[in-house]
């Protein structure tokens, strides 16, 4: 509950990544009408009256209407690229449960294009790519890029692509989920394209296992 029956109660606030926020609590009186209500799970927004006691900031709720959009982040459209099913690709190979592009010894531009992804399902979600790099260098992020299109022509070279930016690059580790852009305002189904483009030899390996479209879903 928000408060115990016998005393005003403070509840620690955590950031969206699960870390406690220093010197900030939600404080609820044991006389509040909603004190017996359960604190919602997941993440969301809180509005309240802010005060300071010593070095601690205290956020006082007026009503439970100040607790907004709480829910949990869910993978609403996991897409496995296992075996390349439904994909269009050249230069990439199927390897166990992921798609792999090996190092090359000449100038190369190869594409891996996903099946159609429904805009109505993923709109408003954030794209994560489950991938791994091996034996790449500091220029890998400019050589190995991820794009999307709403008008795939059947040929990656003649398709108009929009590049997506990803915040995380790791080499030599197991598969990890790299966070990309939030996908909003989509009015047409999309495809995601992975471009392996380099003018150099020994550019390293790029492996892609799947895509995850994550979205905050409100609690029932």
C-alpha cells in the first residue's frame, strides 16, 4: 500500500532502469483516502506537490489520478531471423539460429532485408536489434548500418531507405540487444534492412539474431 495504517510512509522512487533516485521519495499520509491502495507495478509518470525535508525531496500525491500511464515494457513483436525465413538477402548466410555476414577481402555491399513488419502493431514502440560483432574496428558503425523503408522495390539498391541510429556498439561479446529509435507516426508497413558495406578487406563479422519491438503497455 501507499502508506501504513499508523504513520506517514515514504516510498523510494526508482528510475526507469531500476536504479533508486537519490534523496527523492513519494510520501503518503496514513490519513490519505487512498493509503490502502496498492502501488502499481511497472513504470510510468507521477505528478505531485514537491517539498524538501532536510536533504530529502518529498513528492506528495493529491489523489491516485496523479499516478499516470503505469505499465510494463513488453516485447510486442519479437521477430526471429532464424534461417532467414521470409528475408531477402545476398552475401549473408544462415548459421544456426541467426544470420551471419563473414569478413570480406574486397569492396562489398550486401543487404539482409526482413519480411514485412505491420505498422499497426509496432507503431509507438522502440526497436532493439539482437546482434553481435566480431573482429571489427572503430569504423564498424559506419560500415554496418540499419535502415527501414515503407516502399521496398524488391531490390535493396533501388529502394529508398531511412537510416536508424543505435546507441550501443560492442565487439567480441555474445549477442546483445542494441537500442534503436522509437518508431512513431508509421502509416505503412515497413521492412528493416541491414547493410554490410565496406571498401576494405578483413572488415569483421556481423551476426543478427532477431528484432524486438518494445513498448510500455498499461496495466489492466
